[in-house]
C-alpha cells in the first residue's frame, strides 16, 4: 500500500470519523445490499472517489473484536501490547483515579427473566435494561455499593446501563462473559465459575438479583412497561493501560468526541482532550449535529486531529434494527461529515479525512465480528483513484489490505 504522496505541513488538519459497527453483510431485505450500500451517503462517497481506499484488520486474529481493542488500534496503539479491557478505560473517563493495584470491572445492570426460577436458570433478556436512564441506574448502583462496598470494593455510577466496580488486588486474568453476546440464553452456562477464581463475582451477581429485582426503581419501571434492571453483570476486568502520549508520538494535538466512556478513556489515557457533547447518547437518536459542532470548535481551538466516534450503527447492529442502521449512516453523512467538511474547506488549510468503522456489527450476528473493515483516507491536496461508492465490497476490491490497524495513523500522517 502506498501512502499519499504529499507533505505534512504544520497546518494540516485531520478528521478521523468512526461510524462504530457500520460494516455489515449482504441483507436479503435490501436485495443483497449491505446497510452501507443501501444508505444514501453522498458526502462520504464523493470523498472516497478521490481517496486511498482499502480494508484493514483493527483487531488481531486471536483477540476479541471489542471497541476498546479496535479503537486503540486506530489511534495507533497495538492492542496486543496496550489492551487491558474496556473497564479501566471507562473508569478513567469517569474521573476515577486508578492505583496500580486496582482492577476495574465493567458492571452492567441487565434484565434477567423473573419466573421464580433458580438464578442459574434465568434467561438474559437485555444487556442494557431498555437503556435505563442514568438517574435510575444511579439509585441501583448506590444500592449495590451499600451492600457490597468495603475497603477493597467500590461501585461507581457511569452512564445508562454501563457502570464500574473498582476492586483492590482484583483478579484480572479471569475471563468473564460479555452480556450482549448471550442475549436470550440461560445464564448458568456463562456465569463466573468458582473453580476459575470467580466465586466472589458469582456470589455478588446472585445477591444483586435479590437487591435489585424489587427495588422501587424497578417496580416503577415495570409499571411504565419497561424492563427492570434486576441483576449486576460483571465483565472485562483490567488494570489501567499505560499509553504513550499521542502528542509525543505524532506531534499532533488530538481531541476525542464520543458518547462512549471507553472511547473517551482511550483518548484521556493517550493524553488527548475528550470533549463531551450534550445529548450524545450513543444510540440512533444521538446528537449528530452537536458532534459536528464540537469537532469544528475543537479545530478552531487548535486541535490538529479530531477523532469523532459515533455509536449509532453499532447499537442498531446489536438490536438488529435494519432501517435504523441505514438511517444512522445517512445522518452521520449529512449531519456530521458534511458540516465538518464544509468547515475544513472554508478554513483554507490542507486537511485529511479518514473514515472507517472500528469493527463490523452485522445485523445477522447482532454482535461484533473480527472481519476486516473498509477504510478510506482522503487528502485535500491529492486526487487518487478511489471508489464510486464507499462500501465493504468496493473497498475489498481495491486490494489494499492492511493487516494491522495500528499502522493506519502512520499512513494517515505520512508525508
Ligand atoms: Zn458494539
């Protein structure tokens, strides 16, 4: 693969846009098209026509295609070296100071079936408890803290269903199951096992059902026709990763814009600015325009590289929401890419735009897959032979395959 033939001036600006989980597979309801092919995304396609286009593996073959792994790679950090799980990244973004002897665990509040069956026989119905509000979840997390908290364990409220347990001298080797990968399944087959060192977590999960199932917050949710958040689910343990500074690596002031704690955490661990956007929810109804405004403001305030991560397509993939996945891609094109591109053009400076999903989240699979994803790198001062429309098939057909996503930044910033 040949990098763009151009020099990096002091004024070069970089937009990295990550439509999370955008890549997919052919879908019968779309006549064999993928959501990327079905979506009308004229701005993305116009850039791809003159861009370096290819495919890239962000996640090493023997690792789990989680968002932390993939986004670490795109930001130039080899996941094999730096991936310590998502929870410590989320903890950092929540402002938790993590000591070296502390382990962070993601603590979802999930919905389990409630038919009077034994805990092991319950079915996991929703990993997000109908995307419970943060205010409701805060009460539940406080109840868990009151019951389980001690000198070594502390629960912290995050956002919606995504929370954090910090454990001193915790076990970060044990492999916990990801709740979004076992929807509809009997949990007994996936719970932490005492013989693997998971006894403490198994016990807390069992007891959490007793604490949460009839908590007033959940009774009120049931009355409103919403799923209760009636169990804690622990996963992704890890210690804080020690990332080399992004600025020192690339001589670029970087900013990260995301609704997702773990993406913010990667940015913060890498010494980048993390910019919060009001109304950025992480779902299909996220505040797209707010992300565009924030990116433009970040450039105005001196950022050289702005990393805009949009969760919408990924959530639609997990929920198998076909039409919404297409809509979220179209809205990213019209409401984020178009205005930021206009700003960059009007700024009069040279700029590059790199667009890629971190990983596929196919509607069929309803979870992430490890497959390579399409990417393009557009440079305002170079016209390359790209592709007519930017999608999985056209990108693969270019024959530019990059085996290590962590090398993308080198190509993006190459002279
Ligand atoms: Zn996802």
